[in-house]
């Protein structure tokens, strides 16, 4: 058995405003072959440095959801703050040796924190508009050869992502036309 407590709280002061809070713990056993398959289809030798321990995380999130509705428009706005602390995080080292990918548990900790915003509006005239963005700060604090903690940004994790969708529905034809982008 793995003890993994979680606390969730929802408060709705009225039907158009919802606030959620979540705090919890999680464990995860990584499947390197399916999750980091890019490491296995190159010319580098894959090395698992030690017996890998399951990843453990503690996370918290605060979410606010506002619902809009009137005769001409309906939609919602969603704002989410999040913070996750990882220990035993399994990381791939691509930089120590250009001929190897070395997997090991992180000697330190990792943080994933940020804010996300999403909106979704539909007009009576069959137009739809959705937009969102996420700002993230994702990094690892790992010990160097002298035992000093060094901050390293996580590779391939952009600090900003965004998406947009513009749509129109032709009701008579049961046809949706969408333009979307990231």
C-alpha cells in the first residue's frame, strides 16, 4: 500500500463563481521506455545509473472559475495557480557524456509552479472564441560534485505557452469552422 493523502475543497458563493483548493501527495513509477522514448531511438547508449526509486510529489492548486451567461453570450473564465515539489524525480542527463543518456533519481528536488488562464465564450450569433495561456517556472535543484545545490531549468519546457480558437457554427449544415493555434 502507498499512502497518498489528498484534500480537496470547493466553495461556490453562487452558481456563477466557483473556488477550488487542492493539496495532496502522489507517487509515480516511471516507465522510461514509453515516457522518454526519444532517448532510445538515437545513437547514444542508455545508462540507468542506480536502482530507480519511485518519484514522489506534493502539490497544491487554487482555481477560480467564473461563468457568464446572458441573452447574447455565454462562457467562462478559469484561472489556476499551481505548485508541485518533486523528490526522487527521475531525470535524463543528456549533457555529461555526448555518447550517453544517463537516467537517475535527482540528487535534490524539482519544482513546477505557475499560473494558467483559459477563457471560452460563445455568442448567440454562433461565433465561438477561446483563448488561454500558461506561465511556468520549472527547474531542478541538484547537487554538484562539491555537494552544492545548482539550479537548472528543465530542458524542452517553455516558460510560456498560449492557445487560441476562433470558431463559427453553420447550424443548417451542422458544420463547425475553426481556426486554432498555439
